[in-house]
């Protein structure tokens, strides 16, 4: 069976990438295969995770590059690797309409809150958990959504709530949200999308 080619874009450690690799090894992702990992930071630990798993890993550093030129490079690389689906897993660059149009409804992102709460520009990583704790919410969680031109504003695919504990630090909440929500939701959503894309391919 031909599979949907997946590229994972990231900026850091790659814990969500690890969850996807594990899901692939356990055949929880059956209709897709991660064929490429791209980081916008040359020293991202995630690149090593990809190499260990035998996945092609590339760094496309954004520093010192004009956004337009960087995105043109990105699109060239994605095309050269015949990528069908893009997964943003802790990717800190906001993609322009140009990239989003080229991969309409084929870019998926995981966000560490129950969107629309604590989403949008400036809300990423620990900042999200700090904001949730400052607001005093009793539930946080994660959301997997399709990417459109509004930061964290695309259609929601899956959400999972995670209880906030009384004396949580942002780091503790982040860890729990990752383990209980992000790492479970993302592989599930990716498999659903790959299945849909496969059907579309077969039907065309």
C-alpha cells in the first residue's frame, strides 16, 4: 500500500515527533509515513531523534533569511520529497498564506491548550501554561487543528482536557498536557488525515 508522505516541521526537542515515531512503529499510523523532518533551528535536538529513527532530517535555519526566500526554499524541499501532509510539532515560525495555500487543509498543528483559549500570536510553549495558571483555570489540555491564515484559528480536529492541579508549576502542567493529551491526540489526528487523503488520492 502506498502511504501518505508526512513532513514534520519543528523548532526544538521534538517530543511530539518522538510520539509520532512511536505511533508509526506500533502501526497506530498505518496510512502515512514520516519521510522528512525539518527544523528552522540548526541545533534542534529533534534532528537527532529523526536520524536515530532513520528519517531524513534537514535544518533550514531562518536566522538571517528573508521570510519570502526561506519559504521558497521550504516549498522546494517539500515538493522535492513529494510531501502530502505537513505536521507542525512545536514549530515556532508562523507560515504565510503562500505555504498554507500550497498545502490547503494538509497542514496540521498541535497546540498546548483548549483552543480558542490561550491561542494566537505570542502563545507558545511554557507561555501558554503560565497564562493558563495565571487565569486560574481548572482544566487545560491540548488541541490538534488544521492550519489556516489565523494563528491557532483553523478548524479543530481533536481536543483533550487535562486537569490543573492546585500547586502546579508551568513546567508540571506542560509535562502533564504533553503526556496525557498532545502525545495521544497528534498521532490519532495524523492517521485520520492520512486516511482521508488516501481516499481522496484513490478517488481522483
